[in-house]
């Protein structure tokens, strides 16, 4: 996360509850992107193996 932000994006001025919710949102979005990326790699790998064995 950004450490030296000014203005409304400065998390030090936010309530702890809002900080916790933002952290949870960031963790969930990061894990969702990671899972989607992993499944995409697995799909590519399986398609490659399938084509490799058929040829």
C-alpha cells in the first residue's frame, strides 16, 4: 500500500473501522485475482497437455 499519500487518501485520518474494511477489501480482491490467475494458468496447462498428447 502507499505510505506517503496526502489528502483524502491519507489512511491515518480515517477511522480504524474504515481502515479495517479497506484492508479486508484489498485482501479479498488480491486473493480473488490470484485465484483467477491460478485457474487461468491451470487451464492453459491442461490445454497444452491435451494438445501435446493428441498430436
